[in-house]
C-alpha cells in the first residue's frame, strides 16, 4: 500500500549532511567558537539552530553541514571536535544522514500507528529502517511479515513476574541494534530497567494531551470530564509513567455529540500525526533533551 | 475604545426570538411533541438543535422561535408549555432575547479579560449588560468607573475567616440582580456557599487546558512540564476547584523558546477567546448542563 | 497493513439506522410535520439535525432513525413518505446504512490518499466498499491487486482527443455500480460529460485551501506567494475546475524555512484528513448540497 | 480599559538588547564571521536566528545582544560593523529596544483592531508608542483623544482626485516621525506614492486568508463560496493591492450555519490576533523581507 513515486518528483536532489547536536552550560562566545571550528574545516552550514535558555542558563545548538564540503571524514571530524566539546562541558553528537536510523516497533492490538509508520517508511517520508516488530499478541504477524519485516511474539503475563519476558524483549531489541524503539500503542507498562536501557531513544505515543489523562483509558476519561478538545502526545519514555519529556502534541476539537468511540476515531488521527512527527524530529537529530523538557528545532 | 459602527452595517435586521432550552429523559416522539406544540401556537422556528445522548439516555433541545409569530405572550406561553414539560420530567426555560442578560464581573489584578468583555459589550457583540464589577483590589476602580459601571472593592483577608467578606460579596452580587456572575481572572478561591448560590450561572476562566494544571500557577507548571501547547478553559464553577462543567477551550502551540512570560502573553489571547465565547453561548441560551458535561449548541 | 481489532473493542454494538436527508423551501411547521410522520410509524430518532437558512429561505434536515423501531420496511416507508415530500417540494433520500456505499477510486501517481482510504476501509473506520481503482498509469496495479481490488489502467493521451478515453472510463465506472467516485490525486482534468454524469457523487481532494491556488501546482505557488498556512480542500467536482461545493478543509501552519518539498510533506497530512473526512460525511448522508454551498451535519 | 499590573508581575527584569537584522547572498562562513565580530566586542548573544534559503541562495540572520556587555556604544558599533556588512553586500540594521517604535494608525469606521492595539500598547504587551491616529471619518475622535492620542480627520473624496488628500496624509504621517504605519481596517486603497514612501514599514490587516478573496467584501465572498474556514492576513502594503509580503495569518473554522455576520464576528478575532502578532514581530525586528516573502523569527 505504498507510493514511492508521488513525493520524490518534486524533491530536490538530496544532499548528504553531517549534523552536530550539542548542549552545554551557556557562556559568551559559544556559537562563534563552534561555527569557526566548522568554517576552519571548510564546512558549508546548511541549517543552524541555536537556543540559549535564559532560565536554565543552558545552550543548545543543531548545525547541519554539507558533508562533501568538509575536509575531514566523520571519525576524524569527531576527534578534531572533541577538545572543544570537552572544554564546553558539552553533551554532543556528530552524525551523518547517510544511513537511515534503525527503528524497532512495539505494538499490541491497535495497529493504526504502526501502519502509518510503515507507510511513511516505505514512501521515504520518514528516513528510517524498520528491521523488527515485537508484539505481546500474534495479531499483526501476517501484516508485518507481508512487509518483509521480522515479527516476534513476546507474550507478557497478565499477572505475576513479567521481568523474564521483558528481559527477553530487551535482548531481542538489542540484537536488532536499534537507534530507536517506538511503542506504537503498546499496551503494557514497561519496567524501569527497560526504560533505562533505552533512555533517550525510547519514544511513546500517549492518547491524550498530557499531562491530562495520564495512564489508562484516556479517551473514556476525556469523555467523562466533558473536555472540548482531545489530543495525543509523543514523548520519551522514562520510568515515570507518561511523565517523560514531550516532543510533540496534536489536538482536535470535539463537541458534546462525540461519543467515546468518536473520540477514539478522531484521536487516531492525532496519534498518527504526533507520533510520526515526533519520530521525524528525533531521527533527524532535531530533538535535544534537557531535564524534563525538549528543545525541538522543527522542520 | 468602542466601535459601534463597524459591525452593524452588515448585520441583518435583528429579530426578537423566544428560546426554549429543555433537557429530559430520552424517549420516542419527543421532538415531534415539542415542535408540534410550537407549530400549534404559530411559532416560526428559526433554529432547532437537538441531541439525544445514547449513553445517558438523555434528550437536549434548544429551539429559537420568531417571537412575533407566536400567538401567546411569554407568560402565557410558559403556562401553556408547562403541562408538556411536566409530562416529560424536563428541566426547561423559555426566555426572549429582548433584554440583555445582566452580568456581574469579579476581577483581581489582571484585567485583560475584563477589558475584552467591556469591549464586546460596548460594541454590541456580546448581548449583555454589566451593572457591577467587584474586586478584592482597588486597581481597576478608575477604569471601571470611566465606563460608567459601578465598582465595589471587597477585600478578602489573606488568612483567617473569609466567610464574612464572601457573604458581603454574595449580598452585593444578589442586589445587582444578575443573570450571570463571571470570574474574569479573580484570584481567590470561592467558598462553597457562594458557588452553590449561583450554581449554573457562575462562569470562570482558567488559564490551562483543563484537566491539566488545575489550581495555581498553570503557566509556570506548563513551562516546567515542557508541554507543546497551552490553553484556557471556560467552565461553570462548582465547589470542586477547576472541576466544573467545561463550556469552551482554546489552545495555542508553544515551543521550547517560549519562556513563562511568553506563555502568559500567548495565554491571554486564549483566555479572552475562551471566556468571551463561553459567555456568549451561555447568555444566548446555548449551553445545557447535564452532570459534569455540557451540551453546547454553538453559533 | 490493517488493524481490525483495535477500534472495535470500545465501540458499542452498532445499530442499523435509516437516514432521511431532505431539503426544501423553508416554511412554518416543517420539522413538526416530518418528525410527526416518523413518530407515527414508531421510529425512534437517534439523531436529528436541522438547519433553516435565513438567507436562501431553505430548509435542510437529516434524521437518523433506529431501523428496527420502524413499522414499515424501507420501500414501504419511502412510499408512505413521498406525498409529504412532494407537498414540501423537497429533494430527499431515505437510505439505510445496512450496506456500505460502493466507492470507485481514480488515482494517478501520488498514492498517499488512496493508501489512507484503503486503510480506513479495511479497519472499518470508513463504511465503504472499494470494488475498483482506475488509473492513467500502471504504477499502483500491484498494490491495488494485493488488496483484492480490481485495477483498471485507462491511459489518457497527453494531447488530442481525450473524450474516447474518458468515455471508456465513464462506462467502466458505471459498470461498477458506484455510489461515489473519488479522485484521490487524479491528475487529469475531467471533461464536463464525466462531471455531469456523476454530479453530486464525484468527490475530489485539491491540495490548497480553496479558493486560493485553484488549478496546477498549488504548493509551489503557495511557496512563491509566501503564505503562512497551507491546506487541502475536499469538494464535489463540477465542470468548473476546483470551484464545486466544498465539504471539508484542513490547514497547517508553515514558516519561512519550509521549502516546497516540506509543503508537499505537510500537505499530504492535510489531504488525507480532508479527503477521508469529506468522504465520511458523504457516505453517512451528512452532506446536503444547495447551489454552491454544502450543509454538513458533522459527526 | 488598561491593566498595567497583571502581566508584569511574572515578567523577569527586562534587559536592554541590541538587535542585528541582516540579509545577504549566502556563502560559506557567514555566521562565523558575524558572531566572531560580536564576540570580539564582548557581546553576550541572547538570541540567534539564522536561515539560509537554499532556493534563493540568500542568508538571513537576527542576533539579539545584551546591550550592556558590548564594549561600544551603538553609533560606534554600527561604524565598526559597516565594513563587514559591506563586504557581505548585506542589507542590515542595528537597533536597540531602549526606545519603543512610533506607530501611526490609520482607521475608517471599524474600530476593533485599533482598540486592540491601544490595549496592547497600554498594557505594555506591545513595545510601541502611538502618537497619532488618522481617519477618513470623525467617528473615533472622542475615543482616540480620551486615550491622549492626537486624532486627525483627513477625508478622502469618494470620486475624483484623491491625490491631494493622500499627499496631506503622507505629510501628516511624516511629521509624526513614524517607524511604522498601520492600516487597522482603513477602507481606502492607498495610492502608489504613499505605499512607496513607507515601503517596508506600512502594515495592513486584510480580512481573508490571502491570496483568497483579495479586494473588497471578503467575508461575503467567503460565505458565497461556501468555504469551511475564514481568516485574516497581516502583510506589508505594496502598490499591488493585497499582494504584499505576508507576515502572519490566522484562520478559524466555520460551518454552514455561520451567516455573513457570524463570519464578521469570528473574523474580528482572527484580525486582532494576526495584526497584533504581525506588528509585534515587526517592531521587535523579527521580520526580514526578501522579494515577496518574509522570514519571521517568531517569539
């Protein structure tokens, strides 16, 4: 169900970019030192984003450089940049977009988000590769395998010790060498050790505009509360349920005549949009996490 | 600061309408019986809204009738309608829009919502009359009196017994014979007896998209939580703080570079819109409350 | 790529409904006469919408009745209703939702809208059946046939006489006995005779917020004009290009850093939403056309 | 009708900033050279925005510097920066926000936008000063003068030679030494010589989502076209009517039951928001014009 022709006709010739993502304590002259470094190595800056947070006194930047203008290969560039980064006490990464990020999808019995991600992957809208889907149910095996993707069924017991199952899931994930794990309507609470193992690269879609309606059955609770808008939140998963850093939120107006099943229907569109956009920002190195907030240099 | 010319040029000649608002247990044939009643009395129906809630099995309707086509005057019409309403076990009202509703405004030190309501009143966008403003501070006396509106300063003690002050406020309100009390950024929690005295006609604007960030300092907490949208909620006040039936919600997208003071600024526009729209729906008899939900037949 | 489990769990047991759609010159007592007719035949009204247009003096209604409460079968009900409808000089239909509407899809080389419609059909979100896809290219044959849907390739010559090809397309459509034809990014202008043959049941998605950017290359022209929002419009097709009655519009904010290919990407989400919602309203008998405007009783 | 207390309580202590706005042909090393210049003069960068347009190969930047960290006073800083700017073939400005911009308002008989601007000015939300209002009608004299603002009535003849009147208006504007002229629902088409005299600092609010419904009566035409959304556009005025560079657009959904006067009502809220936001971006040096497009570094 894939269209690989439609979008690319109008796209310009893609350029390989090298992206610096960096955050550090704010001080005078930061941007000058960093851009001078890349100018020194011949880099043509395609996109520069910078944000100096005056409350936390923290500095964030994302710099996209035309790879072929750089005098150094990536490993050498990283090595050359390290002393400056150390001096700035920075958290940083330097990556190229030459390889799509590897994304493992976790799903239960609600498949609209996964189907949407598959479509955006296959149509090249989303620069990812999906090597593996893991589910606590068998329902989507056929659909996933038909896409040529490995499907692993790892049931989670309804009660008792779940750690064994989640440990197996963690090992299965790690074996796929993922850059990113996405819980695309995965209906089990993940244990702390799983959240921590993939800290900063585990993304969830929650079907409410957080922090409203954390936890189970948000649409039903939204209906009962009589809200006039519903929404979806794409966020990083932390051990605190539905309390991790928010990447993207999408809302939709509702009215008194919308029943809980209408909220589900309208909410699905919010979920698809919020999740696919959040993932897009993440895999294009546009999200920087600081504490419980995110800096998102949108495109 | 009023424009009484601009809007009316394109408005059609206003028609006096008589509005029925009714809710009752759902059953077969309700709308037929009600519309037949008005057809029998010659009423030309200008607008009919109906909603049958399949979950609560409850029926809601709002019917606007061209007053001059009705064979009976309002008191006689009410009397004629009462037996049918009783038979339906209905909660109902029959009103004309000939007289604007009387609205008392409560305010503290943040005046943008009050200023907006004044403007919409004076420009005839909002069919209300504002006979009285009450504040726990003196700040807005000059501004309010300049508009020819009575201003009453009723301070609320920071600690200790506040009931005496709120009792005086209740009496002052009642003396103004209000159809509606609006807390337009009034920064004191109202006691139960006050909320109950004006049940169903006491409207608040809360500066968050409820149920997120109930209580104090919602913008600061929204900033700290790192949400990607902020909002405002117009709702009826009940003894449960910020938990009453919601009439209208307005949201605005925010990004990482929006500081708490930016949220305040953007939020003011949300508040103005949500409050003025919520009031508009209320004073034009477009809101029906049922439990903690509202049916809003928007215009 | 289908999820038939996810949504239905929370849906209530579906009820077969019979829907009246009616428009006629406005006059006193209309709704009373119509609802009394159905009350007389035992019909339990699930949903009633009514709109009396004061400018055109025209009356519109949609009434959804619980089929099993009706004393008459559909053909008999239609026969019983006809005299009243004639008396009202009404345009009307009485249908049940027992059978999904048959929808033929026309597509060229851009497949995101078709893929979205397939997904909503298979997941039962959209109550339609898709028996046939027609394209002026071969690109989607495999994808369409994999879904078990007939695919017909009808090339349209770039220049010269196209009427023969379009006549064949018209016949092919008619042979599929469609309730609805959807041009889901079909990149050929349809001739008048085709538009007229399916008047009122031919729906297009245009990739701009009409009436801005009618015709070709709307995203590029939106970029050149420097607009701060883009959008998509779902509308009925008439012989006037992109000028038919609008059913639904969806917009998205854009900024200076969004290049034409970004507008395409963001626009795809607008198109999917506007088209699928417009189709939903149409196939659930929620759209009434009057002149060049639509009345849409949304759900 | 002003609240000078509400907002400032939560605002942090304001910092005087010096803002560079610059655009020039794109080339390698631009940002490095510019930020190094300011680092050299001790400037602490509070906010840096940069956009390199890959289609036009043009570079745009806005840099806000904490004034008191700069080693040079503004005139000396400008002098020091000039050689670099010349070398870059740049269009540029260096300003401080110490003085609010002077804004002249032109209005006809529709006052909601002007009233809104007055309120935002008086509440210090908008960093402007309004020394003068000019109108082709007398209607708002009292309201304007009550605010302590000079009011000038310059009637424009309905037919015949209007140049004399517009010349007088131009002189009156220039005498007020304005940084910005705003046509806040001014209902006369301005002549070319007036548009050119204030090129880049003449801002209009048009009551449609341009380019739809350029020219007169946009709401009525929106109603007749049956659009499902209306809007307002804030743009720079050029001799081409309603075709100048767009700064901001705001839209609102409408439905079939919204009559032309409802569009006017809902549109007023769009107009207020779009105009006040557009002005805010302009007076805080956040808008760079290039051809018929704008780069807006929003806050």
